[in-house]
C-alpha cells in the first residue's frame, strides 16, 4: 500500500496489485479519450466492503446500457479483494471500480482505493448547503432516448463536476438538479430524499436518474420500521416545505441539507433515525 492508496488491475486473467503510482491505462484508452466507460464507488469499512453486491448489480446495469464488454462479478470481487488486502480496519476507504472500452482490443477493468476525503466525513456529520440548478432536459426525455444513457453511472462526469464547482463558487457545498420544467432529479453524486407528512419521498427513475443503492437500502429499512415511503415527482418547493431533506450516496451516507438556495432549514430531528436505519 502506497500512502494509503492501492491499485489493482485485471491482466491476463488475474487481478494484479500494482504500485499506486504505476501507469495502468494507455493514452489511447477510450475511457480517457472519450469518457467511454462506467464506474462505481464502494465504501470500505472495517477493511471490508459490506455493500459491494449492491454496487456490482448497478455496475452490471451500467455496463449493459453502454454495451461494454461484460466483466463478471467474480472478476470484480477479485479486483476489490486485491485492492483492499491489508487496508487498515480503522480507516474508512472508497474503492472505485472502473470499466472502460479500452484501446479497441480489450476493455480496461481496475480498482482504485483511497481514504474517504475529510470533507465527505464533515458533510456526513454536519450536513450540506445546496443550490438547485437546471439540468436542461425535460424529465421524460431520457426515458425515450437510450443514447442519452439515463440511469447509467458513466465516466462522463464533466457536467456533474462543473455543477459542484458552481455551487462552491456561490458558497454552497452541493447541487440538486431539476428538469427543464422544474421537477426534482438528483445530485451530481447523490440521490435526493425528503420527509414530508410522515413519508419518505424520492424522485422517480423514469426521469433518467441513477438508481440509488443507499436510497433503496434506506427505503427497505424504513418500510420495515413502519416509516412509509413513496416515489414522488417533486419540485424545489416540495423540498422547501419538507420536514427534512437529505442527499444520499454510498460513501457520504445521508447528508442532511442545512440550506437550500440560501434559505436555512432543519431536519425535524429525523437525521438520526435515517442514519440509524442505514447502519442496520
């Protein structure tokens, strides 16, 4: 392990651990040249990846949507095991799995492991200030346009990162995207969930948003705990009126929204319950 970073790449039918500073991707890789690939970010806690199966299921879905050469779960598990081997149990990590179309002869599959960034841990504990930004598409466009890759977790994250930089420039931490007609979509790296009238809500997947693994786990635990859930075509006004709002992701967990478009808001004491449900 090199400075609490690790890299494993699939070569000649095996997962190979390589030094963290060793080049592993050719300059002609389509993932680098065109963002033609998919990825997942998996939380490492206690030296293990307890949610890996959920992320592999979504990774396989993304792989199919991009018509990439399939890589089976056993291969991914070998790559993860090679990267995580020897990781300190007391250190939270993020293991990122990448699959690209490669250089035209074979795909590239690799796993990168690093510590969870301090600002992610801070946002998990203290919450996030959020701004709403338009995504510029009507909510029903991506469902009927498969070439727009709605629901796929692709490497083409330039717009997502630009949105977060804009949020930082105006004094916020993160973003909630909205459709052209004002419907709630998702965050650049998260799923939106809000509580209102005793129900947990999240936007519908037919708007082309990514299926949230953490949101699905929360809703399953909430239903088992007699907290009703609903898929709702909400708006920013619904978030302002909600009892609580969270951005959910596999690494950050449930980050409470502490302000929206400059308006401070609370969580009605519900964040502790959400985080307890996710910890089960």
